[in-house]
């Protein structure tokens, strides 16, 4: 499409890095309730970066979330 200029076409890359994970989780459950607690959530701290690069090699400043 001639209306779309090369300098207006961007590629976006999103990268997520997990900084820390709790080493273990302990849940106290009754003898017959074990099934309800399998796969309990683990608290994590993560950082996501987003980078944008145009078709003509220009770039936007990265964003950190």
C-alpha cells in the first residue's frame, strides 16, 4: 500500500524477566482437601521491557514496566 510509509512501520519486541521467586510455599490442608491446593500461586517479581524499531532502522526509547 503506497499510503503506508516505511518510517511508520514498527516492529515491537516484548521481553519479561523474572527477578525473584519465593523458594517454597507451604499450605496446611485437611486430609481430603489436597486436590484443591495443588499448583498454588507463587509470588513473583518481574520486569517487562518493550522495544520498538522501525523498518528504516529508527527506534523509540525502550519502556520498562
